[in-house]
């Protein structure tokens, strides 16, 4: 069975939902600010995203995310240009 993960990393909260292919929600998680520009630090935002994902996957019965800050930074770098990544993630 394939599991799909949706994440809304906002300024006030981060929500993560795990669902099956037919759209049945099987797990969810919630954490603090996931906005890299709105959190105290980009690392804090990424930790909140990671936390919400962990809870969603754990509650879905498929284990933790195993996405740690380094992996999340890698994902962000692949989707944003170098300048945005450097400013937004504090990575040089």
C-alpha cells in the first residue's frame, strides 16, 4: 500500500496528513510554525515540519519520518534557487 503525505507548513502551525491512495486519512500530526521566514530560525521551522510528519506517520502506523533537518534542507535546496536557499535556510 502506498501512503501519501501532505504537509501545510504555515506561519502559525504545521499540519501533516497521511492518506491512502483512495484518499482515506490514516494519520495526522500538528506542530508549530513551519514557515522558514516566520519561525525564530529556519532550523526551528524545519524541526516543526519534521515533528508534524513524525506524528502523522506514527499515527498511520508506518513509523517515523526519518526526515531529519539535513534531509529537509536537501529537499528545500532542490526546490529553490541558491540565493533563496541561502537566505531562507541560513545555509552557505
